[in-house]
């Protein structure tokens, strides 16, 4: 199987991107990080790119008249073939999804299809899980389509919801599982065990 060529979109700290960069560095994942893009010029994920020597770009509706065209061009120029969303807070256009033949992945911090959809991000998700009295939660890796969090599910990893959990303590436990499952799912794609 050919080495995966990854383009990343992130809006925040980028710990999921870092976990994937670490898996590549350690030889666990046969992939190349071709570019890391953020819509937030202050996002720490761009600093992580700089430290790792990965090309990076700040692309947003403030920097480009047609943000979606700029995103597609940046990914194609960088030679990315799979788009990895990791804490990216903006909607992906159908044109971008089509440009990459649907090879756009996202990570959601709950067991979809439950606790997904518009407005379900960050602490809102963990709050809803606790309020619903769920006993398990965990991250989902899914393909992105034009509806929020509704694409084909590729992988999930369960973690317990503990009786005295706060949204913050649950978020931390889910995030640990995220750092395992994203690289693991990409590894299965690289090995041909998952076909997208
Ligand atoms: C993660 O919780 C992920 O589930 C959600 O955004 C967060 C990204 O965190 N999509 P980080 O920026 O990767 O640390």
C-alpha cells in the first residue's frame, strides 16, 4: 500500500494532530504529513507544525476571498490525498469533499450517531452524555459528508463514564482514547484493512 499523504485541518491546540505526527515519527504509521492548515492564526497546532518541520498555512475567510477554493488549492499543492480534520470548527464544503473523493476524516468526541450534529462539539458533548446518564462514551472516527457528524463510521473506542465525572474529567478520558484511535484508524487505512 502506498504511503498515505495527509493534509490536516485544526482550529485549536492540535493534540490529535500531534498524536498522529508522533505515530508517523515512531514508524507505527506509514504516512507523510504534507500540510497543516488552521483557520486560527494563533492556534497552537501551527506551532506544532513548525516544530515538526511540517508545512503549514493560516487560511480563513479573513485571509482569502474564497476560503474553500484556497483550502482545496493548498491541499492539492501540498500533495495531500486524505484530509484529516482534528478539532476543526468550520464546515467543509461539498466541493472539497468531492475534490478528495470523499477521503475526508473527522474525529468526534462521542459514540455517534448519538450526541452528534449541529452544536454538538467540545464540552457540550460531554455535558449531554453525563446528563443522559450514559455509562460509556468515547471517540468516533468518521468520513465527512455535507451533514454534521453523519458520514460513514470507521472506528470507535469506548471509555467508561464514571459516577462522579464532570464534563472536564470525561473530556480528558475521551481525549486519551482519541489520541490512540485516530492513528490506529489511519494505520488500518494505510494497511488496506479499512478502505475509504
Ligand atoms: C477533540 O476533542 C476532538 O474530539 C474535537 O476537537 C478536539 C480537538 O482537540 N473534534 P485537539 O485540538 O486535537 O487537542
